[in-house]
C-alpha cells in the first residue's frame, strides 16, 4: 500500500499493528534463540526495544487523541487510559513520569534519563521477560525510585491497545489523520524557505 492511501480507520490501525507484529514481534521472538546461543546471557537489547516501541505508542496516542493536545500530552493520556485498561493498576499514577522519562531522552540522545523533583529521583529499571514486574515502583532508598519497565509486557500491552482501537468507531478521523502523516506536500506554501526550499530544488533535479 502506498503511503497515505488507507481507506478506513480500522485499516490505519491495521497498518500500525501489522508493522508492530511483523517487525518488533519478530525481533522479540528472536531474542530467546540468541540468548540460548550465548548472546545477551543476562540481559537483552533493552534500549533498542524501548526506542522501537515508544514511538508506536506515541503514534497510537496521536491517532486516538487527535487534535486537542501535543504529542507528549497525548502519550500521557493513552498510557493513563488505554494502557491502564489492558493492564489495570499499572500505568495510572505513573503516566506523566513515564512520558517525561522517554520523550527527548532516548528519542534524541543515547542515555536513559532520570527525573528529579522535590528531592526525589526516578529512573528506569528495564527488563526482558519479566512481565509480572512490569510498572512496579522499586524504592532504592528514601529519595531514589525506579519504574520497572518490562519490554515484553509493554509489547503485549501495545498490541492490545492497538487491537482495541482498531475495533473502535472514529468517524473517519483516524484515516484522515493517518493519511495526512504519510504524504508531506512541501510546496504547499508558495514561498517555501530553508530546508523545504532546498528539498524542492533537489527534487526538481531528480
């Protein structure tokens, strides 16, 4: 399917879900064999898995919560509501913290972020294959905490949230928003500047 040509809301979610399962799901399925062969004996490619899955969660959030909020607020809402619905008692009360831990951290740098406020520090405790620990708050001492974030559990939740959204009624909004993401008409402005102007000149020379 060409970018920007889905014909229904359900198909937009199907596109997201298809890539999630075929790519991230396949990688997750390969990890046990790699571990059995001696690779990642006591760990897994945790940062890479977080980098792959959180942008999908952000995309779902923007599809579900649409026009009213920025991407960070949409991510907070989808964690607090849709993710909480598929794993009750896990995400609510940590959604804003988790959003700030991720955004502009692994998206733009190569280090996991820690949050500091009111004399307390909160950071990540990433794991693979420990779903019963997912989203538990671990207290290291009186002022330091970690959110246990299991990558396999988050993948399962992400798939469920996408399937639930696919079954919803969206009145064509999701389809239009999804299609709008995937084709950028850079000469829509009659006086393009900067990067867009340069790209238009490059494309004219192709």
